[in-house]
């Protein structure tokens, strides 16, 4: 199951070796998440899970300078039946879980408004950078629903329980500066520098041993779910799977030969 070359609602870009950009591409509606985009995103994450190909790090961003993702497309959802709504949402549920299960590190580059599902995508990524013009919100309770793409699970882990309750229950937007101060994003950049910084970080990650980054990602992710002792057992299991790899031999050999290692993911 290799990654398709094109999608109806996404643009795929490869700005550097082993770096894949997945760009939400519905700028005319602020990159709002419709059924087709839900299917396209699910396909991307599932394909990368089965066969990452040459990719070693992924950047998730949006087209344009106004919006990362405005959340669910409420025009498409208008007058949906209960069954139609739940069937569509099941697609989004599978998609966000597939995003979080992606073996490759995923960086969210939040280039503008990240509301509803867009905010949840940023929280579901391994970490996030944002533009100084970005704004975030989980507005669902103002629309008669609630976050349903891991927002109530990932946001508290990013910003803390009490702050997450304030964000979710008030449905009020917050700024890039607040997102940085609260732990929602790792750094804030000027709009014209955001993607360059994200690509620079992704390139650095992609230059490390790919099996190591995948194992380390899994182990860090498990730290929020396991007690210390069990988490350490998971870490050692992940560690021991790297001892027999060719990349481990190459890394040590390159260090001793004072050269840059050439990792092959083997």
C-alpha cells in the first residue's frame, strides 16, 4: 500500500530528502475538513503506516496564509441526517487515530487559524510550530457538539487539565503567543519563516537513524499511558530492537571515523 501521488483535497510536497509535506488544500473554505478530505487524510496516514517509502518525517500544514484548518465543513454538514453525521465522523475518528499511529514523526506547521478539528490536528501531531498570525480554538460546545477528534485527550496533555477545560468549555480563541506559553506549540515564527523552520527541523530529524526515531517516538508516546516501571520496560524493549541493526553499526563506525553517518533504515 504505497502512498498515492495525488489527492483531491491535499497537496503532497517533498522539499528535502526524506521529508514529506502534507498540505490541506481547500483554501477557498479555510481548508475546512469535508468528507473527501477525511478520506484523503486517512489514506495518507494508513499508507505511511504500511510503507513510508523514502519519507522519514512529515510536516502537516495548510494552503494559504489565513488558515491551517477551520475544522469541520459546516456547509457540507448542514441538514445531514444523524446517520450521515455519525458515518462522516467515524471517518474523522479513524483518521486522527491513524495520524497518531503514524510511525514517522509528524510536525504540525500551523500557518493560520486552527479551529475545531484543525486545533485537534495540531494537538495530535508529535509537536507543532505556528505562525505569529495563527489562532486556535475548540469551538464545538458553541455549536451543540464537543471535541471529537481526541481534543479532550490530547489538549490536556499539551496544556494541562485546568487550561484545557477553560479552552474547551469557553470555546474562546487564543493567540499564537498564548499557545506557546501554554505548551500547545513549541515555537512561533513570522509567517514567511514558518515553513523554512519546519523543513529545517524535519530535515534534522530525517538525518537521524530512521529506525531509532520511530522507536523513540513510540516510547515517548507510551510515557503518558504507562507507569514509570512499565514505561521503562517498553523503552528497553524498543532499545533492544535497535542493537542488531545495520544503522547502529553505521552510527558508531561513522562517529569513530569522524564522518557523517549514512543511515538506511536497516
